[in-house]
C-alpha cells in the first residue's frame, strides 16, 4: 500500500476520523493537505505530522462554499503541483426527531455531507483528469440505506449518506475514462466525537453495541487502514465499491 510522495487532500481533518486518516496517510509517505473549517486546529494536526517527519499543509475550507474549495485546490496545486488522492470526510450528525426537523437543519446536513462531497470531488477530479490518474475515497456510513441500517432521529444524515453511495457509483463510471477511481467506505459505530451524543446515554450505547457481533465500537485507525488501502494501488481494480467496516453490524 505504497503512497510515497502522493499528494492528498483530507477534508474534515481537524479531529476524529479525518485527523486519523491524515496522520495515517502522512505516515505512509504522502504529502497531506489537512482541510477543515478551523485553520488553527488544522495546523495542530500538521504539527503532529511534521513531528513524525511527514510533510503537510493546513488549509481552511468550508466544504459548503465553492469559492473556498477552489482556493483549497489552488493552494495545494500551487504548492505540490498536482492532486493524487481526495478523501471526502467532512460531515456532521445532529440527532433530531423527524417530525421536529427543520428545513434549515435538513439543508445544513445535506450541504455539508453531500453537496460538499460533490463540490470537492468535482474540483479535485478536474485536476486529476489533466494527469489521467487519481483516487477519490468518500466516507459514507452503514446508515446508507439499501444494505445499510435505518436509524431513528437522523433521517437527514441517513439521506446524505445514501446519496454519497449513489454518487460514488455514478462517478466511478463517469471518471473511469480518466483513470480516476472512486470508492466509498461505510463505517459503523466508530469512537469519534460524532458519537458523543450516543455515549452520553449508556443505555442507548449499550443497545447499539448489542447489534454489533464484535461487541465494541471501532477505532478511527481501523477505518484509516481501509482508507489507505483504497487510496493506494493495492486496490487498483476497485472502483464504484462501497466497503463496510462495522464489526459485523450489517451481517448480524
């Protein structure tokens, strides 16, 4: 899974899984643009990477704003000359009963979790198309519908993650002629700040873990291993795939 010298952008990389992905990719030899809404927090991740002798760049980017995405792409290309890998990871999950969900809350979740993926993928793919190579990894969720699971109180989140899977498959077909691969990862319960709301109620957390055959939440690093695989040439014949990493939740 050699990605030595590859140029990578990871969105939502200031904490949680995004930070883990950025650290893992840098450790594997990639040059990583750490992108998120807080430049200060991104810089802290960059400092960690540099302490381990890696190469990284902090970039402020709100993925709901095309102008900021375009600036991010330009910054990375100006510094390193190309973009080889995009990890679309930025996302939010707000628990709210469906009957109480507002239009504004729906729009915000879809704007970040789905529209943001589209805008970042399009901007990065335009650069990748010039070099006739590239890889996009989209982070979805087991809450993606179809083969996934329905979870109450996050209908807007589930809708966005299902959209990511559909978009991944469509992009894989359309971008194959440019030698750009597009795959998705659907994690289950992973130890990140996103599940703090669930962990605050031990009974709910216990009920969720009871559905997982391995009886534990996953670690960000375990998902990052899969990101590394899909970003590398070790997965060179994979495109349009959605890989589930959930401790057996769907199988159970």
